[in-house]
């Protein structure tokens, strides 16, 4: 009977006992990163873990725009709303404004006042 102790990337320690072939197969799965957690039943996901297939948050969508260089020139709030609408995401400006302000406070964006209106630049 073979034994193996594996420490995962998340820091969990897993002890495996079985035939030589079983242990080798499980170690190979862990090396590939495809082994499931033993605390979860196969086919089930944890309710506390965010779904990768769910709707992206507004902050993530705006970060994508920043990464694409959309804010390389100053953009008004309406221009940001229209850019998101072109990508199929509809938000009112009253929802966009606080999220953009948070990105300004995190120094991911800057905002400038132009003729009484705020413009955002990256």
C-alpha cells in the first residue's frame, strides 16, 4: 500500500493511501490542478464562491475599458455609458458615477472638470 502527502497551492494538506497506481493517478491529477476538493461533492459548487459564468460587475467592466485604452482621452459620463451599451451592458449614469469615483479614489482613473462637467481619463 502506497502513501502520499500533497500540499495544494491554497495551502491544504492532502494525505492519500491506496495502491501504487491509484496514488500515482491522484498525484498526477493534483500536478495538473484538475483534482476536486474532497470537501465538495462532484458536480456541486460552493455557494459562497463567485460564479465565473455570472454577470461581470460594473467595476470589472470599467477596468476592462481602462485596459483597452478607452480612457486614453478624456471621456464624459455619457460616453462611458454608451461604450458599455455597445458591449451589451446597460447602466444608468446614476449607477456609473459612484463606481467611476471609486476608481478615481483608487487612482486607476483621474477626473477633470471641463466646462462644468467631469471627464474621466486613465
